[in-house]
C-alpha cells in the first residue's frame, strides 16, 4: 500500500541564493568552486592600489621568500631619493648664486652718474627760442672728470640736448645737417622737419662760443695758450662736422659769414697758406660741400673737407684741405652677413685705415650697424682694434661709459641701449 502523505518525509524548499551563501560561508577557501567570480577576493585583486603599491610590486618581483632582495631595493630607492634632494638643493643654490652674481655685476658696471658743469647743463637745458640759444650759468667744474674720446656723435641734433650731451659723454666730434632758409641755416635731417628756432647758430655756434669764452677767462686758463673744452686734455680740438643738404655753392658764403666771428677770436683751426694752425674747434664740411671752394681759400682756410676714404690715394686730398676721410661701411666692405665680419672685410678696413693715417687724415666709417647689439659691438671692436681715427656712434652711453669687454656676462648682454 502506498505510503500516505503523512508517512512521507516533509519537503524542504531550498533558497538557492541563501543556501549558496551559507555553503560558501561554511566551505573552506580551498574548496571554492574555481568557476566562481573572484573579484571580491583581495589576494586576487588587480586594483589600482595593488598596482601602485611599492610593497606589492616588490613582493611580486622578488617573491615572499626573498626578503634580502626587497631590503636592497628599498636601500637603493632611499639613496636615489637622497641624491635627488641633494641635486635639487645644489640647483637652487646655483640659481641664487647666478642671479646674485649678475645683479652685482650690473650694479658694479652700471656707469655712475657724472657730476660736472656739462652734465648740469644737460639736465637743465631748454630748447632755443626766437631770442636765441639757451644760456647757462657757468661752473668751474664744467668738464671735470670727463675723458675726451675719439667718438663722433652721429646726427647730434636728434639728441635731446645737442652739443652738450655729446661733450658731457666725452665725444670730441659732433654733427649738424644744415638747410638754407634765405640767409639762415636751419638744422635738421630733412627739410620737412626744420624749425626756425633750431639753427646752426642756436644749437652749435652760440653754445660753443659761450664755452670758449668762459673757458678762456676761467681759473683753468693759462696765459700762453687757448684752453679747449676739456680739463683732462685742453689741447683737444672739438670737431664740428657740417653736412650741407642744399646746393653747396649757395650755402657756402652764408656758412663762412657765420663762422667768421669764431675765427676772429682765434678759436678755429685754419691753414694760413704755409702751415696748419690748430685751434680748440675744427670745422669740417661734408655732404654737398664743394671741394673746389674749400681748396680756393688757400691763405685763410678755416673749413676743411671730408675726403672720400675709398679715394684717399688721390693726391689732391691733404691735411691742408681735408681733415676726415669717411665712407659708409657697407660701401667700403660690402654687406655684413651672419653677424660676422669676414677676414677679407677686416683686411679691407685695415688697409683703408692705414692709408688715411699715412696721409695724417682721420678715418671714419658712417652708417655702421646699430642692431643687433652683438654685431654693433663686433664692428666697434674691429674698428678700434685697428686704430680707426674716429668711431661713429649713435649710443653715447654704450660707446663712452660701458666697458665693452664686460658687455656679455653669464650669457646675458649687460650693455647696449640702442
């Protein structure tokens, strides 16, 4: 007889999820079904922490049974860390030393402010008016501590203070471009920029007259000779280079008439027909200055010629009629490529400078490069090393007061204001 339902064992309903959890919790780890997901087991994890942990990386590489290798790696890591820290400290110290060194050099090499009568005039100067040039109070320290230098203040009238600024820097040569306006000579680079108050007399002749007048009655004077501009060397003659822009034959008589008063006082260098008589001011004509008119006045010549340096071998140019021997540097040696003068260019400069010196004429190169500063300084070095007669400059401070040998320090260019 079949068993009755009451005789059968009671049915047990199994919750698969619950029983599985219970069985997993009671089953040893070694008995876990290998097909079961193991993402929640820490020892089998590939988490970011496990990948970046130095200890985990060391244990994976060396294994739990190689503590000696692990210890060596830790020591190596510490040593590398110490080396990095030491190098960083040295780098910071070197940077501080470098900056301090450069700052000290800039402070040391920066030209000190000059205190003299000339510098006082530069500081106080005012533009000329219809009544004439700016007049100043004379001081006995007019040119104190100023060393005269063979440099030419190119386009001097463009400076904030013509004449005085160049003399205060020690440059012994200044330049004025002149344009005829009826009976007056205006100073400017172009006719469009002329101003009726800025004349040859107001910017140059009257200031120089005041200087020579005061110098020759001051305590610095001597009874037996005229005193020039500079106390350091009173025999130095200042050069006034006058660039005639109009037709030279028309300007010439006006120029002579304005220079005559200075010549009458004995301040101008002149040729008396037999010898050259030196004065504290030498006037040289360039541009459209007619050579034949310079040469014609052969017994009382007080304006001299700017001879062409590339034709200096011509017998007609002598110290009796010429003073400068000039040329544009590109015309003399060609274009300067790659920031460097070639050996053939340097040889040409040497040859021309020597040719002018052999005739006792003063060599001068105009239109020299002003940029880049490194090229400008190379040209300056080359010209002065080969005894150029006069260095044509635009930047007075860089040319006269900086030490060119120290312009580049620790990879920095410390000189040059162009």
